[in-house]
């Protein structure tokens, strides 16, 4: 995430962060005052989305490296 140097006559030298596109969208979403249950659903959706992406990428790596159940068994038995 890019950092922007604070500008002004009394600069403290502290760098401020620019919000990412996802942060901006979440700010818009959360400014709508969701009920607690809806908020929990949104959090679960986000967690599931990123978990699915991570699992998918791990599966791709597993396949590219031609790993198998034997590979996992070998790892489990390493000292």
C-alpha cells in the first residue's frame, strides 16, 4: 500500500497510508449500519472468500509440484 508523506507547514514526518479499493468499499458498506447478524454474515462471506482463494492456490501448487498423499505422509514422518 503506498505511503504519502504528510504535507503542511508543521509536518511531523509521520507517513499516512492511502486507503485501498477494498478498504474504501468496506467503509461504504459499513456506513450503512448493518444489524449484528448481517455484519456477522458479511464477515463470514469475506473469510470464506479468502479461505477458498488460499485453498485453490495451495491446490495449484500441489498439482504443479506433482505432490501426492505419499508426499504428505513423508512430511509427517520427518524427524
